[in-house]
């Protein structure tokens, strides 16, 4: 089965590592810069560097920066969380799982860690464990990014072949964050596979009508939907756009080879 699109996954994971997904408990003061210790500042700088290296695929360097961050602040949730993602990206699944488990030991029920751990389990095709972790993240009362986790959960369900369940999950994500192109693209892809062609066309057109959101993947998906609907004129127009804007893309190669599915 083809992998679903998830164009903003890395940025979403990095946002989680930055601690943007969970609100502080009501009985705690919100820390400001004046409250930071020297160790906090050093750890924060190292974490920011690690995030940058991770996003560029420089995993060894990211890991070095995380080690320095944890030397300054051993219980830094974001650093332990990101270390799990780095180990996973490096292919060391045992160390990745240990890192996520350690993060949850120090910070039980942390929604960002549960989200990232769930995605890691999805990549290992441990579907039931991934579902449970995603559901636990979404259930946290202070979690402010449920659409992000519903997106990951829906993609995971589709990868496991549960297309009807994935459709419902991604529809819930869309209700919460209708402006997120990754949700719209993945929902459209699932609807296309479920032969809900008009609905699939509705969601992918929303993306392709925004110049800053359209890409080779979204054009190719709409082209295949229009082709199955028999809209020859739209297919020709989308093929022209794809060849002109993305001539070297895998999608254009598939178009030229007539590989539509």
C-alpha cells in the first residue's frame, strides 16, 4: 500500500519538542526569561540548535547538542523527547523507545511525548500501541494540538489498511483545523481510495486553489481524482501545471509513464 502524504510532519514534531502543545497547569506560574537560570538558558540554546540540525537531517550533530542540553538540564522534557525522534531517524529503534519511555517516566501523560511516541510506534507498524498512545495524547485536558495528533492517527490508520476508520479520524482533524493543508490532502487521499470522489475533489481543490499550498503531490492527487471522474479538461490542465512547475518530480514521471494508481 502506498504511503499517505504528510508534508508537515517534521515541523509538527519539532513544534511538539518546543513544548507548544500543552498548556501549563493552572496552579503553576508561567516562567518568563527573568526566571531562567544559567543552566536553563544553556539548555535552551542547545535544544534550539539540536532542532535545527534535526530538521536538516544532521542527526549526529543534533544528538551532540542534545547531550549538551541534558548536561545542563538533565530533566529537560523537550530534549529527552527530541532525542527519541533523533534515535528513530537514525534507525536505532531500541534507543528511541527507551528515550520516549524515559520522557514519560519523568513527565507522565505529556501529550507531546505521547504524540511522538505514537508516531514512532506507527512507523514500526505496531498499530494498536500507536492508537492507544494517540488516544491518550488527545485525552489530555491541557492539550492544545489535538488536530495534529488526529492527523498522525488518521495517517497511521490508513497505512494499516483501516481506510474507513482513517476517513472518520481525518474528518475530525479537519473540523478542528480546516486551514491545515496536510489534513486536507490526507483526507482527500483517503476519500479517493474509498471511492468518495466528489468529496475527495472538494478537499484537494481547497489546497490547490491556494498558491502557497499547492505542490506536486496535491496536483497529482487532484489529477487522478479528476481522471476517475471523467473530467478530461481538468486532467489536461493539471497535467500541464504538473509538467511546467514540477518537471523532475516523481509525480510527473508517473504521469508520463501512465502510472495513475
